[in-house]
C-alpha cells in the first residue's frame, strides 16, 4: 500500500520511471562494403588489348550429368602369376629379383640346378644320343652308296640296295628325334640347369626364395603381377545403380587431382556380379589402362560415372572458372564495355570442356574465358 502511494505521488509530481538499459550488440561491422562494389574491374582499351580477353556466353543446355564416387584399383583377372619350381633343385641367380621391380618377357629370373642325376645330366644324355644317331646315319649312308655302286657294276642285288636305303631312313629319323631332345634340354646349362624365365612383362610382387637355396618340386619361387591394365572396382549404393549408365566409360582421378581434371578413361567390362550386404552396395568394374604404372593395386581413386538421363541447366566453359583461397568459385561477367564484374557461381558438375552451374549469371551473359586468371591478378594487384 505504501509503495503504490509513493508511485502515485511521484506521478502526480511529474516524475518518470528510469528506462531499461539497452542490450550490447553481439557483433559490430566497421565500414561495411557490398561484395559487388569490390568485384568490378574497369580496364582501359590498352589494358584490355594487352590482356587479350576472350568471352563466351552462358547457355542453358541439356547435359549428361555425372556422379563422382570412390573406387579401388585391383589387379586384372589373370594378371597375377605364381612361378613354382618344376623340379627339386638348387637355385642359382646372378641378380635375384627384387619386389617392386619390372621384369620383361623372357627375362631370366633363376637358374635351377636339379638334384637328381637323371635330371642334372639330361642335356649331356641328349647330346650323347644325338652323336650316336649321327654316326649311325653316316654309316647307313655309306652302305647305301656302296650298294648303289655294286648295282651299277652288276655285282649287287636290288634287294640289298633297298634294305640299305630303309636302314638309312630309320637312322635319319632317329637323328631327328635325338636333335629334338637336345633342343628341349638346351634350356639348361652344361650342368643341367633349368632356366626359369618371366612369361610376360610384369612387376615382381613377392620373392619367396634366396640365391643358393634348395627347393622342392612345386615350391613357390616368385609372384608376378601384370599392371599394364588394371581393374577398377566401384561400389555404389544399390538404390542408385539404375541411375548409372553402365555402358558409358568412367573417368578416373587420383585423390590429389583437381576436381575439374580430365582424368583417365576406363572402359566398362563384364565381370562376375558382386555386392556387399553390409553397405547395401553393388560393384561395377572397369578396365583401366596403366602403361606408366601410375595406379597401384589397392589404391583408392575418385571415379566419375555417367548418369543414365540427361538434364537441362546452365553451362559455362570450364576455362572461365576461378578459385579463391577459401574454395569459392567465381567467373568474370562482362557488363558495360571494358567493365568486368566478378560473380560467385556454384558448380555442380564438370562435363568435358563445360561446367554445369546451379547458381550463376543469367543466360546470355558473357563470361571471360581466355585471360580470366590475368584479370583475377589485375583485381588483386598481381598484374597491371
């Protein structure tokens, strides 16, 4: 009651209650400037000529959309090869293969000295049989010559000549077979060693033996893998599998490559169907040329897949895109003559020389292509 009476008296005397204090501002912006004010460059005719600027119009086109997903490089089917010892023996090598090195077709990897005498002396035995067959053939040839002479002199029978000719034919057949056995045994050296060569150009994946080691028949010696062509396994969500054009080639980029890089073309291949139930993913396979061995088995890469259906949207030449240090993407738009405004764009996809935009200049606006980087430097003081 007393407080109400005091308030009434104060109001009657012409007094007023104090106003509440204003809340402090959470942030203060000093000298705010609009972005458009900072992103306009006006050139003189001489500067425009020196920069040799070229422009292209913003267009609306029906474009084939792509989807970038992760992929794994794996050895191609049939490219992995394990070389084993054909017989038991001791390995001899002047230069033992090293894992990671490239070997060529027919390159000597090991020389295997068989342990059994029959195998060790195979070359010598074959040569001995060939020498014996050669001597027998010469003797039969002499018999034929004597029989022919006797027939000409009237002192020999025709039957004796035919028997000598038949014996010569048998001796020539034996000599041919003996020479074939020598050729088969020629892979070994004079000690009977067997040369173990690389069947094709490949990379040494693993070496399981060392020089001078005794190995059993069938023991693994070295593993090779061909990397001239590798496969690409691309897992995608099963719900999006029908949205991917499986007949179209894919573009493969390393994880460190820029997003607008062209990449390496990989062709789709037929392969056994595979999927992962834990991730609800299905696998697509592509053949990836790898002559320079850029890609390694097990490497993760970015794969740009083509969608099945095309869509319409804004496109500009890829050369018009500029990137700042914060990851923003920009283009320079020609307004009035020699006046260029830098405008932010949002890129949704790269399709060859064109970039698809979800946000950007209006259709018909002209953006700078050649000389865009120089114009960027002019704006920020790196050029004149």
